């Protein structure tokens, strides 16, 4: 059975055996293909010998994790629906009953160790990297992209305490904001590592916790936030080179370059500032070199029908022969792909607004969604490898939709030969579902659909006074009538 990505947890519940509870407790990953063990090692889903998750239950650690991932692959799926599917599969087999209440599954999710989810995320990221074809450029050096984003959590007292809302919002009128700094693979699009923090922690402070995840020989690609002196001076000491956009506060005069490598391409000397960085300890600040050499490359991004934009890159790749300016520009332009990966995580998988009520469960929900994202990336990488398709053009949303539909058919397949045929047809479908080439296409962050003419909740709900005939008072939109209360 070549179905390696939790298709509606078919592999867990398709053959329930002679008794319902026993197969749910004792089923193994042997029902999946052999290469599934390479994606998620068996020991990561095994119960502990003692302590938490050691007792025999209906929702074991393995089943809970698989149900959680299936829930993430179907955005906005309630825990009750997960239990209903377990009930339906058990009833279809005529093998006993499952409790109607979702409390057992909810408690099982709370017992799920966050450390296991972090290790599963790392395992799926490695699997996606192995399936993705390496880029022939950059002397076979892996390129990793760093970026920051944020998601919202439910407005509970516990979430507000750990992840406070923006200070400009009134109490009771906003939502807790969870900030995350992620490390993506440019080759596979898989999310390699994630660091979580609150809204008041700077991206660089969170990013420094990811330095240990970078290996010698890596190339780090980032935006303006990561072209600072600390990053450019610290990472090369680990054997990691940096390509980032120059911060807008730095002014550059290419006539003052220490070494000119071409038009708007030169090597400059940056000196360490007098004021210590707030993200470093005094010992770490003193260990930084007094000055470093960086390379600046400026180019003009032109799109027909739009104004040109001048972009300046800063990098520690000083050799113009090995790393021409044109290739550096092309590399930075590929960074937009990671913005699309973040859109897949937040919009397609529905992680922009989390639903768990406690900080611990919010973190677990986010990690489970990221694991589901990497599993889909593994599937896309396998399809691109088998059918020699361009991985960057495969549709993520199409892969999620195809997996949902094919998993239902794979569940009903009676022979291994038919299952292999269906799996190969699934890979072929993904390889043919290519996103159209749209060079120079702009995707502004704007919405077309207008909000409904309701007032904004500008005070806690218990204090809000709803006016009669409200629809006649908000014809111009809710934001023009914020002072009615």
C-alpha cells in the first residue's frame, strides 16, 4: 500500500479487526507503505513504558497524533467530527461502539507531548528534503529561507497572558497574537524549524534561537530584517553565508567601495557599532569582530506597466566569479516562493486563526498544522521526482484536494495491485496540476469582498450597546461609525 501521508487516517482505522478497541490500541504503521517509516519513525508514535501516555487507552499516542493530523488537513474540523468518523468506521465494520462524547479525544490531545510533535516535524522536513531535487546552482549548497509571521489565538485569559494582543487595541476587543519565525527549505518548500514567541519579541531575537539549526555550508536567504551586522558577522563563523536585502536605513555610495566588482557591485567594510545589540549578551557582543567585509549588489526590478523598484542586496558571498551578481538577484527573487508557502500554511490549512483555548494547546495545534504542511510537501516532491515535473509549479491546494479524494478510493481498494495503481495515478495527477506561469504578476495584499455593514466591537462584548435600526446607520461601512458607543 503506497499511501504515505495519513489519508483520512485510513491506514489506522480501515481494518478494525475483531474488536474495535483492541485494533485502535494496537494497530501499527505496518498498514502503510514501507517508506512511511522514513517520514515518521515508529518510535516517535509509540507509547511510553511508564508515566504519561503509558496506559492502554482507546486513543493511544499513535492514534491521537494521526487523528490530529487528519484534523489539520481538513481546516475547521471540530473534534466531534473526528470522533464521529471513528464511530462511523467502527459501525461499518460491526465491531462494537465508540463513546459519543469527544472528551476522550480532547484529553488525549492534551496529553500529546509537544516534544514529540517537534521531532515529527523535523522528521517530515528531512523526508521532504530527501525527495526534492537539489538545485544545480550554488555549488550544491542548500539554501534556507528565514521569515517571520504571526497568527491569532482565541481570546482567553491564559492566551492573553502569554501572547498579549497589540497595545493599540482596547482590552476585550482584540485577539492574542502568536509570533513565529520559520526556517524553510528553498528546494522543497518544507518548513524545517519554527520558533514561537509573543508580539513584543523582535524577529532577530527569535531568529537567534535558530542559529544552531543552520549547518556549515548553508546559505541563508532573508529580507530586510536579517541584513544586520550581528547576523552578517556571526553566521559566517559557523560556515553559513547570508543573502539579504539591505535595510532601508543604510545609505550606500558605490564610489566608496573597498573593491569594485562591477556596476553597482562592490565589497564594503562595515564596522561594529558603539552601542551593544540588545539581543546579545556582553560576552557575545565582545566576541564579534570589529569589522567585516560585505558585498552589496544593487539592481532594478522592472515590471511592464508598473514603476521600477531599486533593490540593494547585502551578502557575505564575496567571490564574484563563483557567485555572479545576476545569480544573486535571481536567488533573491525566488524568496517570494516562501511567502507563498506561508500563505499555504495560514490560508490553505486554516492556521491563521487558531482555535485551542490554552497556550499549550495553541502551540500543539500550530505544530500539528506544520507537520501536515510538510507531509503534503513530501507528496508533492515525490510526484515531481517520479514524473520529472517542476516542483515549484505544483499546486499545494490541488495536492491537498487530490489526497482527500484519492484516500477515500484507496480505502475501498481490495488488492495491493489496485492500491499501487491508484497511488501512481495520484502522483500523476499532482504532476499534471501545474500553476500557470505568470511572470511579473502582482499580488497586492488587499481584499475585494466588502464586510457586512455591522459596527466594530470597540469595547468588551458585555459592555457593548447595540443600537436599534443599526443597518440604517452604517451604510458607509463600519469604520466610519466607531464612536457611536
